[in-house]
C-alpha cells in the first residue's frame, strides 16, 4: 500500500471544480445506455485525454468523478469497446493491469 492510489495521478489533480467543469463540457452527455463520447484531445491508442496539471485519461477522470477512487493500479475497462466513452455505466475495474 503506497501513496500511488491513482496511477495517473488523478487523485491529486481532481480537486478543483473548475477542472471538472472543463472536463464535462468536452463530453457529449446522453442517456445512461449510450456512450458519452469525449470531444477533446486524443491520446495515442485512441483514448480521450485532458490536461489537468498533467495528461490524464478522460474515461478515468469520468470514473473518478462519478464512481470514486480506482483501487490500486487497476485498469478501467470500457465494456462497450468505445475508447472515447466517458460513461461510467460502461466501465468495469479490471482485475489486473492488462490492457486490451
Ligand atoms: Zn460506452
């Protein structure tokens, strides 16, 4: 157990509501069954990315804000397969660091 609860440093940086507001304005919010697609910058393999002090993966920011802390160094898997999706209802916490 260390301080690295959040592999991408989300915990430290997600303290300002203005940052979260900026984040959610770049997400196309729909009903809970639909994908909420990230409209902002892209990260290499096709994931959404936002700069909040440092680059953070968009879907992880969404998960942290709505669901809560991500345990350990676990990967958040997007069950819908849409890498730009920011709908926490489509996310599950993977059991290890395996990334598809
Ligand atoms: Zn989705």
